[in-house]
């Protein structure tokens, strides 16, 4: 199979990832629960992984990194945990439902009000709106670092500066960029970073996290066992325990740790360079094929994603043909990005998304281009 | 190492568990996201695992089983998702902080009121109180199936009957019993079952779930990507998607699936019989040692747990000696069970908890008994 659905999850992981999880399952105790060898092994791995993530993301310290099950949980934590009645929030048309639905819910419950930075037909944001939409009651800007549909990278210097100048909290959804391009909280002015472990970071599913630059007073999404301060009626106020109730997925975190080692050795810049080259090769191979429409803006920074349609063919059918006849895995449909599809005018047809990873080859890209060519010629 | 901390997490898993996770990490796509082979493989495994859990727990159907990261998340989902302003809830002194803290939080925020079924010095509940505490505004009874400290099993027929007779929702925390003794939702009148995958079920960390007997209208803890109904502003109302936003931990679920196969082949009754025998052997070996105080009630059903203290020795120090000098892993301290310790009168000292699994041997038990004997003789 030629796997080009890396924006959904990376299937090709460094071999050390599965090996680390395998070992962890057979030896690890419960992290921060007890002081015997296997419990300490788990706690040590969890702490080391916090350190690696903190370094990777330019976070003020490992204790500011809390683990979650995925980016969706981190985003719910940030959004539901930060916002208070009367708050106004600015977000964008490029968001995934993991940002939209937590915000819509608070809006529908009459708790917050919401404004959208609009995107044009190429999915490019109207950056001035990050400023013009600010009101006295604006509390936060939440946006994605790259669209999971078009691959357009957000110029986050704009929302970061707007947030800093107006004392807002800047929450970044790095689901599509963590591991695939530099993300630096301090340098880029990101107050809360939400990430997943199983995409660009190449770790196992069931991992992800939230990083805080300052002590944001987040109401925890979940409370419960913490292994410390057990006589306290409340979840401990100290990070990371504040946001980590219950047994951590230390088995998955062991795999994430191995993936982070791979990324550290390889270098994020090298990964980015390779994914960009594969994405460009594909883009240049398909953009002029008669009947093919490619979405997004390729004149500015772009993640390893190319979304397209062939004539007026249903995107699900094209993706099925690619899978069944060519053994190429892509993702059709709505991609949990309803406003983005509306902006692109692809609400009915959806789009076929090709997304690339470090482990893809030029040969795979060329095969995919040929497949698109053949389908377009039918 | 002699691992006797199975109430925290089971370290000895069936070998098939780590093997299944290893395979899954290297082959699985994102469950319910796309229709290519690797995505379908993930979706198939997730669905099969729902079926197995539904069978195991006597749940009305696989779609009523939603996966969570652990039991704490499931309990937060049940408690925060069900209760409304003005509701009254009955719970017990035997609870873990994963039940207590979500309830305390709602109480402290003035949303609910709370009553406790008291436990005596043996940790035995005053069962009449499940009835006498009911008020017109009582909405739910939440309790554990077995204390994670004493191992006392709750006679859940009492709260289940009280709930059924008064139209209340009965929420069961099966963290200490799922996989280790029969749990049957329909037969035992459990409305919402919360379980973890990494203890008695012998699966990986990062797995667990919530099962609904009827269509309880739970407000989801998290909302976001669902892979279906992407243009809907809200999380889909249908189970299990209603409670499952974001990418599932299909890698961990693959391991849980293998663990469930092992349990199905072995038989829950056989597991229970063996753990009971080990627990009894240990209990009978230590109860008469001079200076040893054993907590809990051993005249009624009891999980594979024995908590004790030696003289007035600090439980943490005893556990450390067991670990360092005897290579025996136990769990000292408060066990996230503050009210249980208060009821037992062990708030200051804590207790040393020994907890057993299918994979422990009689020889290990005897070594642990000898160690307790030697420490008590110092």
C-alpha cells in the first residue's frame, strides 16, 4: 500500500516506536503511583518525555507539559478550561471540528461569543481580521497552525502579536505541524499549545498533550486520582498534575519518547525539507492535469498536504478507486473541516486529500501522480 | 521482582497483548477516518473490541460502549455529563478520588448536593443508607464495585435495587473488578459502567471505557472530530460517537482486544477463583503475625487485595523495605482513597497494599508472607 493519509495518522513509524511500547507493556508499572522499580520506570519515562517535548516546543519547562489522549482532548481542555461567561473568542475558517465544536458548544450555551477570521477561495486567511475582530471582551484567539484540508500554513506571527498587544491568550492547534515544522512557544508567542502524538510526531495513538507558556488558570476537564495530595478535595493546582487525572498512558508515552528521539536525531528541519519536497513534487505533477482542481495556496508556506478534485467526480469515489485499483490510501470527504470546505466551495463534492510523511518515497509520489492522471483521463 | 501492585496496574499481561499493539502501531490507520485498508483495519479492531466488551459486561450492544483513556475519564463523563443543577447524589466512603473529586467539584460549585453511605472500621458499608439517604431530588447513586484499599466487594444488588425502585441512575466504578469478577449490566441493574483496561482486563494503559444500559443523555466531556456528520455544529447524538471525539487509541484497543480474548478463553470465573485463592493464602499467612493489622472484611466477597500495617511503622517505609530488600512491589500511602482511610483510622499511617493477579504464584505469596513476618519481627 502507498500510504498518503499521513494527515489522519502516520502509519509508518520509526521501528523503535513499536519496540518501546512492546517493552513498556511488559515491564512498566503505574507512573507516579508507588516507588517500586516498575512504577519508577514508568515515571522516569513519562518525565523524560515531558523534557523532550518541552525542548522540542520551546516550552518554559517539562512541568508545563501535560499529557492527553489526543489533540482534541487538549483543545477541549484549553477552550472549556479557559473561557468564562461573557468572553469573546476569535478563530478562523480553517479550523478542524476539534476547535469548532468546543467553541460552538460554548456559543450555543450562551457562554461565549465567537468571530471568524474569513478565508478566501484559496483558503488564505484575511490576516487583518485578527486585529479588526478584537473587542473589549475578547479573551482568546484560537487557530490552527496549518489547515488539515488545504495544507496552508497560518502565519501565526499575526495572531500571536495581536494577542500579545491586547493581552489575549493565543491557543495554537499544532495537530498538522508538530514534528513536521518548527513550533517554538516562547519565540512564536504561543500561550497554549495543543498537539497530537500520532501524526507528525510519529508516536502511537492515544498520545498528545497541552503545553502552557504561563500559568493559565485552566479549569481541568477531568479530576480524580493524582497519586499526590490525596486528602485534597480538589485536583492539585500544580502542573502537570492539575491537568492529568487518572492513570497516564505511559505505554503510549514510551513510544512517543522513542519517536521524539528519532525526530531529534533526524532534525525537524530535515523532516520538513523532505515532506515539502514530496508535497511539491506531487503538486507540480498534478496541477496541470486537465480536469484536476487543486485547492490551497502554494505560493506561501505549506504543510505536506495536497487536496484536489477530479472533474465533478465524487471525492469518495475517487478515493475508493485510488484505494482499490492503485492501492493508494488517501482521505476523501469533509475532513472534519466544514468551514474550510465552504470557503473552497467544495461542500458538496468534498475533496481528495493526499498527505505525505518522511517515510514516503519519490517513487510513491510518481505512482500517485500517474494514478490521478489516469483517473482524470477516464 | 515479585509484583503485588496489580490494583494500580497489571504488569504481567498475556504475551498477545504487547504483540497486538506492536502489530497495530506498524499497520493501523485512523479508525473511522477514510475507507482504505489500514483505516478499515483500525475500525474493524475497534468494533470487534466493542463487541467483546459488550458481551463481557452484559451490555445491550456494542454501540453502547464508548472508549476512554481510563476509568477516571469515564467517571468524569458520567458524573459531569449526567448531573444537572439541583441534583442530589448518593455515594460512599469507599470511593477513589476518581469518583470523589468530580463529585466534590460539582458540590463546591453549588451545582449538586452530596450524601455519603458511611463505612465502618472494617470498611463495610451501612447498606440501609442507600435507601435512607434518598431524597426527592436524588438523581444518581455512584459507587465502586470494590474498594481499591480494603478489597471489600460492594453488594451492588442494594444500590441497584434502590436506584431501580426510585428511578435513579446507578453508576458503577468497576476499576477494581472488571476482568476479575463477573460484571453484568443488565442482570445487575447497572445503568452506567465505568472501567479501565490496564488493571484486571490486562490490557494496555490508555484504554478504558463507559457503557450505557439505556440512552442516558450525557453531555459529552469532549467534542470535536467524529469522522461523520462533519457539517453538524454539535457532536453527533448517536453512541458511541457521542462520547468519542478525536482519534481513538486504536493501538491500545488492539492490545485490549487481545487481552479480552485471553480472558474469554481463560474464563472470568477461573481468574476470580485463582486471585481469590492467592488473596486468601496471603491473608491467612499474615493475619496472625504479631504486630500486623489487616484491614477490611474477609467474611464476605473480597477482591484480590490485602491492605495491612506493621506496628506503627510508616507504610511508605515498609513498602520501601519490601521493594529494596525483598524486591516485592506493593503500594503504600493513601491510595487516592481519603474517606476509606479515615473510616479505617489510617489517615496518618496509610497502609501497605498487596494486590494479586492471575499471573502471581503461590511461591510469590509465600515469599511475601515471610517478608512481612521478618519486618514485623524487627
